[in-house]
């Protein structure tokens, strides 16, 4: 999936919700590792979309990556 952030206002882009495969790709992790981070609670907190589906807001992913980089 290609994410075109340049065409979106930043407040809209940061609220965009990504699926697990897209969030893993955005953060440059494999999907199994991404799921492990989520299960262990060491990854960014997902938002519940339905009974069986979660997603991650792009702004939360960016903040989480910046915090990891600063640490």
C-alpha cells in the first residue's frame, strides 16, 4: 500500500487509521514482529475498530517511532 501523505492536510493525515500489515510496513517491521509488539504491549497502542479488528493512527505511529529514536 502506498500512503500519499503529501496530498492530505497534516491533521487529517495524522488521524488516518492503518491496518496491521500497513502499520508494520510503515514502521519497517515484519508483520509477525508487529503482532508480537502489539501482544506484548511494547508497541504503539491500537484503536479498536470492531470486535475483531484493530488499527493504528498514523500520528500515533509517528510519535512512537520518534520516542523510540530519542530513547
